[in-house]
C-alpha cells in the first residue's frame, strides 16, 4: 500500500463531503420540507369527464341497441364501422373512450403542474389517483382561495365578435333579454368599471381561441391599471390580424371561461399577434391570470372533491418529534458502538456523522422533499449505516484471534465482509426502488431517503472507515488496534 493510493482516496472523500456540505448549507433553506412538516394545502381533484361529448357518445352506445346508431356514433369518434358487428364496435368505442379519458387526465395533470410552477410553490406533490382523480399537495401555501383558483380554473380564452349592444341594434338586445335569441348568437353581460352591467349579443362561434396563445404577462393600461397582455403564435397572429382588419369599428369581446372581461372597439387592423385583457384587475389578480394563461387551459372541467389545510403547528410538532427520534437513535447507536468496539466504534460513529451529512446533501442537490416518513427512513438508515461496520469489525476480530497482524486482519476483514455487505444493501435498495416506483407521496418520501441512505452508508462504511484504518496502519504505524 503506497501513500499515493491513500491520497487519492482522501481527495475523493474530501470532494464528496465538501459537495454534500455545500449542497445542504444552510439546511433551513436548502432542504425542502413536505406538507406534513411545513404545513400547507392538500387537494383531491376530480376530472369531470362526463361533460366531454365523446364520453356522452359512449354512454349513448351502451344504452342503445340500434346498430345504425352505433355505427353513426362510431363514425363521429373516428372509428371505421365497415363490416364490423355491434359487439366489436362497442369494444372499439370503449377503447377510444379509455384512451381519451387517460389523455384528458394526463393533460390536466401536466397543466396543473405548469400552473403550480408558475405559482412558485416549492416542491409540490402532484399525481394521479385512480382513473380520474388528481392529488395536489402544496407545502407552505396558506391562501386556499388563490390555490383553488390557480389549480381548478379552466382558463378557456375566446375572442368573439359583438353583433349587438345597447348602442347598436338595441331592439335586438331587448328581444334577447326576453329569450328571443337567434340560434347563432348568445347573450352575455359585461361588468364595467363603474359597476354597471352591459348586455351584449355575441356570436356563439369564437373567432379566435386560447390554443394559439404563446405568452401572457402583466402590463398597464392608459390609466395605469393592471391588465394582461397576450402574445399569439404565427397562426394565431395571422388569424387575429385578419379578424381585426375585416372588422374595423366593430367590438370584439374577450371571454375567459365564458365570462366577458372586456369588449373593446377595433379601431384599426392589429398586426404582430398581441392583444390585451382589461377588467378591473388588481396587480395580484392580473399576475395570477397571466400565469394561468401561460400554463394553458384545462381540457376538461375539474371539481374539488376534498380540501384539507394542514396548519404549521402540526408541521412544527412533527419536526420536533422526528428530530427527537432521530437524535435518540443516533445517541443510542453512538453509545453502543463506542462501548462495544472501543476506538474502532468511534471511527464508525464518525462515518455515521458523514453518512447523515451525505444524505442531507443528496436531498438538497436532488431537490427532494423531506417528509415525516422520510424522517422514519432517516432513523432506519442510522441503524443500517453501522451494520456494515459491525460485519467488518467482527471479521477483523476473528482474524486477530488467529494471531494475524493488524494489517492482515484489517485487509482480510474488509475483503471477507464485502460480499455480505453488498448483498444485504443491494436487496434493500431494490426494495426501496420498488416502493418508490409503485408507492404514493408518503411512501415515496420514505423510499427516497432510504435509497440515498443505503448508498451513503456503503460509501462511508467501505471507503471512509477503510481510509482511516489504512492511515493508522500505514502512516501512523500503530501496533495495536482497539476493537
């Protein structure tokens, strides 16, 4: 054994420990805490797939026995119905429904994630539950109303031409108020800045939709009031330019989720693909709306099935109890190793401290979230981290009992225990990865900490402690090993 090998291993340990310390310091800002530790909001959302016309078509298929109707519906759903019997068509329709349902829920999940990212929540937990439910956990969020608006608002943007208002075709407006509305029009109301409402007759068919939107940001109008500025893609800009160019001196209503926010007059052709939404916004409302529009509209409406607000007091209690459990576990392990293995136990305890540092550093660098089950995984790792050292120390004791030299006993102890250590840790790591893959939020938190802990403990047990022993034997030339 030459000193160069020792130096290389020492440099490796210093780099790894230094990166871990740099990643996790200061821990109060670098370690993300989950909902159970930090407090926040827990939502269960349900996708209202029954409002999708295709879903209703499928229900019609299941309720009808007419082959002609089944073929008609299958044609609307894009299914080739030629030379196919009723049973096969129904199976294909049900498969299309299942595919559409999964895509709708997956797309809803993706949009909600984008919205939460815009909202600025640190390490949210968003995942599917069952076929049509989505679980959302927002650590640190206390404003329930704003969270619900960000998560559940459809944000469907439409531009529709105004066909009549009180200044133009007022008779048509009065008839519409009595229910006499042409089939191609709809009656909407615009709330003005002074609080008054204005009746508008709009075309039912939107001239431009939010699917062409590429960006939305907060701006300010002529009176200094916040408004939302919109930017369209190339196709949307072309449509908007043609729309405004062909309808100069007409009003264009801007609707969000079916509500008219503004209906400005088109004074000239607007090129460049930009538009603005005004509507008595304050700065926070405009910022929230802009972030929602940037994330995109939900493909289907969603409803809040349950909402639970976790107070910060519960989080503080959980942290305190978890910290006490972890501290107690460390103290007991340190005392046992120090008493039973003497100075070698102190080396194992030093490796334990480095193991905890590596775990916290990995959690911070991976931006993983520490939850209450994660603390349980941390406590379990404390016990497991010295298990490898126990195996090594017992092997060294056996070798010393055979009157081998310290150098031979240490090398033989590590080499003979290596296979057992790797086997035990690999099987546990596989179990942790299975828990992570198939588990939900709390179980995943436990699996993440356990997986990181296994890797860190193997590094400290096989690399760090062996480095210390080699330094004592080859550099300090110790003649007696306290074990």
